[in-house]
């Protein structure tokens, strides 16, 4: 059974999603939140596998909520479900650690397929936003957050996750989340490749 946490500030949207998802034989909605802050709190009380996350919400938006959730629950598979398809939002969401990005005008079948795909560890991505993942003419370093740059620099110096966490005052699992985001952003699969990339692209290393 795939356990889903819904995060959307519109009650009607949540009701429709719950009806759709609970109608699938192997999917169960285990919680609903109307903003990112509620989602972070609720995630400690329910055991979700997949989070369907809206982007534009009060209190805490979807990007901030994605970062916060993965910092405490790195095993979660977060799929953005939104009306926005502009590159900046797509890049921000994926950089925050979302595994997928689906538009709200998708069909019920496409949404269920995205939930199943995410639960299996794949990355469901609406073809209409795939262009946001194409290499940017600017350096990928420009796309990294200041915290991600700090983690990358320390990792490139040979520091382990625990050491990086101590140096920056953050949890070891948060370091892992940041590194995963960095790997995706710069297109590498391991620390060694990331270190080589950093030495070539970051002048202050």
C-alpha cells in the first residue's frame, strides 16, 4: 500500500485528490495539510511514502516545505503538484529535493502513474516542464543555494557528512539532503565527481 500525504491550501482540491487516490486499490491517503508548516508537523504523526505538494501556499510554500520535510524525513518521495510550469519554479522545487513535478491539469491516470512511479523511486516529470532540466547557459554553480555551496566546498575538502554538519551547525541527514540536491544540480553521481567539478568551477576552492 502506497501511503500519500496531501499538501494543498484548497480544501476542494484535497477532497478531489483524496477521492481519486483512495479509489485506487493500492493507494491510501494518510493525511492532509493546508500549508507547508502543517505538512511538516503532520509528517511526524503519519507514515507517508509519497507527498503530493502544492507550491503556492500561505505560511510556508511548497519549496520551503519540501526542504524542511526532507531534512527530517529524507526517505519521503515528494512530488510537486501545481499549476505553475515556469522554469524558475521547476528548478527551485527540484533543487529543494522534490523527486517529481506534475501539473494539475494532468489526467487522473497520469497522476496515479506519477504516485506509483515516485513510490518506486523514479522521477515522474510532466513533459511540459522537462525543458527546465536542460543545461542552462549559465554555470550550474549559479543555481546552487548558499548552503549547498557551503556543503559542496566542505565535501570537496574531504570532510565527511558528520563533520560538515558540525561545521555548519546542521544535522547530518540535512547534509545528505543538500549533497543529493547538489549532485542533481551539477549532474554528478558521487562525492569524488562533485569534488572534481567544484575544483574546476568554483574559483575560491
